[in-house]
C-alpha cells in the first residue's frame, strides 16, 4: 500500500511540473508534448512493435504528459488498437486524438469526410480504441468532394451524441479553416478547436497564412514533423549518402524526390546553426529544434513520433528546454523563408 501511495504522489508531482495549456478556444488542457503513435504497429513494415509502443506510452504518461495522437490509417489500424490497449486503465487522464478521412476500404464511400463515411469511420475507431468517446476527432485532410456543411454537421452530431468531445482538422489551408468555422457558425454547430499542420525550422510556410487564421478563428495547433523527418537531429551529413536504415536513405533508394528536396545546401546550413546552439546550451540538435517550435506564437503542442523509448526521452528533454532569446533569434533568422523579413 505504501509503495502504491508513493507512486501516486510521484505521478501527481510530475503532473504539477508539466506545463498544460488550453487547446484553442476551449477549456481542454493539454501538455505541450503530444505523443504521435504513427509508428506503432504489429506488421512487418511498422517500426515499433506493441511491447515497445506500450513502454513509450506508459513512460510518456508517467512523466505527466496527457496528449496522444493517432489516426485510423496508421499501420492499418494497428496504431489505434495498441494505443487503446495501453491506456485502457488510465483512459480518464488521457486526451486522446485520432483522425479520419483516408481510405478504409475499396468502395466509393470508404473514404472522405461525407456523413456516410465518417459515421462508419467513427464507429470503427471507437471499437479499435476500445473506448466510448474520443477527445479530439480530426479530419485528416480537406475533402473537395464533400460540402463542408455536411462534414461540420456530421461532426456536430458526434459531439451532441457524446461520442466526440472536440473536433479539429489536419493539413487545412487558411481559407479552408475559415470556410469550416463559418459553416459551423451558420449551423449553430460545433467549431474546430485545433489544426494539425507540418511545421519545423525547415518548413515554416504556415506562418504566412495558416497560423494567423488559426489565431483569428480559435484553433490551437499541434504541429507534426518538428524534426523534419530526422533532418534536424543531425543524422544526415552534407556530401554523404543517407544511411540505408534512415527515412531519406530509404526514399533515395526508392527514387523519391522528397529526399532531394530536404537534403539541400540551405537546409544543411540551418542544421549547422542548430548544432552550434546545441553545443552552446549543452543540449542536442533534436532538443534545440523542438524547443524552438514551442517558442513560436500560435503553436500549442509539438507532436513527437518516437520508435524507441530512448528517442522519446531525448525529445522530451527538448520540450522542457528553455532557449535563450538570442539563440531563438539566431535560429529564426537562419531559417527565415525566402522573401520574408
């Protein structure tokens, strides 16, 4: 009994140390670290098996963080199942987010954000997650073939039924965010409270239009790929072929031009500045890159997608690191998009 009490008090102390913030224009409190579960799966192509995934989730929550993000298309649904089993006995303390939009079959109504597809997708996610409700249900991408009024009305019905608590979107443009919020307002429905966009020192495009739209229309942001697919960790070296077991090494062999687009001279210059700041602060390039993201106005949480417990621990150091203002400015100046002042 004494040991159990000590563990409970330890957990409460860690929760008190975590910086919780409101997600958008809502009362929902989330940790600034969000655990992305895209790597969790049981198939041969999944880089993280269930046992390691559970260790990662347990450690993440034990440190006081509360925000986990997955999607129905991650590792063929395995990700949702692994997350659901891992949080089963602590569901009330987790802010659970998942997404829908991608294909769930070969039929014409097996993808998109139509009423018929979302109703099926929600029920399937609830079953895989083994839960009665989802805290944040997100549209994975804009659907040009479905009227936004239909999508927002359907999502509002999920909230009213108690199956979803809040709704959000991913990869929407500024104008699409505005359209969605206006549609919800016209219907006296539920608005989005969150956007999930790509953002890092190497990908700052959302600063021009998307982040301002989020701020004006009440959306918080949980940014993904804050390490630019590992580029900002320093694992890639200029003039050298990427290692075969790395993300861009695999893409180079497959002929994917995404690797060529990221392994540029400009990006290596930015990584050099990140490395210098890491050396000056006694930290790592990974930690510095993550810490910089959380200094940006409009960024609520940063999503980390570890494949191992060690990777997660390194990332969490960055989400607790406070960079000197001078270092933040140097990084911002070095990574400023062309044409921006």
